[in-house]
C-alpha cells in the first residue's frame, strides 16, 4: 500500500485525557482543570490535550499531564478510547483516557497552576465538559475492580501509614464501610505489609503502629493478582 492511498481517508483528531485520583488520608479526590479555550471555556474538565505526530499515546499523556499540572513520575494506566461521533462539538475527535493514582501530600506542591487546577471530592465534583463524566465513571469502575484483584495503596498512600488509613482508602474506593477485623485479617494474609516499630501518635494517646509496603512482594502481587473479597 503506497502513501498516496491514504489521501482519500478521513482525518480525525486524537485527544488524551488524564483522570488523576488522589488520596489525602481521608477522601479519594480527583484533579480537574478550568478550561481556558472554546468550546466550553471556563468550565471544569479533565486534564487533556492532543496527540502529536512524533508521540505515542503514553508519551502524550506524560507530556500533557506535566505541561498542565507539573506532575511527573506518577503511575498511569491506559483506560479506554471514547469515539462517539459528536463527543466534541468543535471537530471529530477521539479521546484515549488514562487514569493515575497519587498521594496528594507527596505531589500537591508540584502543581504549577493552582488557580486553574483544583482537587474535588469524588462525591462533590462539578459537571464536566463533553463525555468526561463518563470517563470518570469508567475509571472508578476500573479502580474498584483492580482493588479486588491487585493491591491498591503503593501510589496513593504515604511511605508509612496506619492500618486505619489503609482501610479508609479501600472504603472510599469501594464506597462502603468495611469490618475492621475482617479487613485486617484479609490484608495481612496477602503478606505485603511490613509492621514498623514507629507509631502515629496523632490519632490517640496510645498511638497506632505504622506500616509500609514490602515493595518486592507488592509488585509480585500486582503481576500475579489475587481474589480479595471484602
């Protein structure tokens, strides 16, 4: 097939949109940006941009995220490609969505556009442009499935955390209250935690022991998967 064969084919734009989930020890949040161009100027949007000719999708997602927020070196996973014909009123545009997981405390200082970027609690997000709400719904569904088949927390929690913080993370992801004893027993059975001698003394006089993930065992569980019913 010669290059000239493509001249009769339709040309479409390919956008990349990033769904950034962050955890602040109590709530799961999403990072949104106020759009500064038409259409839908001034409305809340996911972090997004367009693929350039010299890039692959992963490279575009990394570039767009860093350019608009300053964030870098964070976990991102390709989610889904949205291709509804009229999804963007300006021009025929497909969008490949990525989702990322970060610990807000470790990355919030990197954000370079505090006036246009803002964290929102997942239960109190504003209406988003185009089909971005559907992207967020699909990302949440993926995150919940992943929480039941692979460990979640390495990217969302600080290096040292309490068991309560870990349980709270799973509760906000699954959107339900979990039995403390049952959760601790099931998570301990995964054998990916290291109990430290240190305590977090902010929650009570007695304090709570701090834990950290065994990175090698954690990565093996990510590769192998498991069935974590909670």
